[in-house]
C-alpha cells in the first residue's frame, strides 16, 4: 500500500478542493470504487480528466470511503459522458457513477415527525387533567 492510498483511506475526508470558476454549479456523484479497491484521489482525478475531459479545477471534494467515493463535478456534464463514466474501470472495477440527490431541510423535518411522540398531545395544555381545578 503506498503513502497516497494510506492517506486517502485513513483520512477519508474531502480532497482536492481546488478553485472552482465562479458560476459553475457543482453536483455530487457517487463512484463504486473506494479504499477496498486501493484507489487514490490522484488516480480518480486523473481518470476523470482523461475520460470526461472535465477541467482539473472542477473536480472537488473527493471523499474516498470503504467501497465507494463521493466527488463533486460540474452540473453541465453531457449525458453521453455520464453514461461513458458508468463503464470506465479503474483497477478492474467499474466507476458506475451515480448522481447523489442533495439533502435538504425537509429530510430533517420528516425525521422529527416520525420520532417519538410528545408526552402531551397538543390542545390540552399539557396538564393531563380534564376539566378545571
């Protein structure tokens, strides 16, 4: 295992936070290769540049996990390049790129609604008593 691979997998934090041109919307993608496939952020960056033609400064936040990697690429990626990247292999493993849906505040609200019910239902003042006294 080389030092770059060890650093990428142990750190597993975002790498490659280059300067993005202003006005370019970035989208997060999931690649089906990760630490267990012994890939490095440098190798992923190189293959993405070679196979998609994306500018090296527009590959951001490479986050290598156990069996997948998250990476941010420009939103305007043409469909044919996206489909091509699904079939590209690195170290005999297909990238099988997928767009990751953005998380939003709605998800947090849904979690709270499905959580534990409050001890006092709304409308009875929370006292638990019926009638006045």
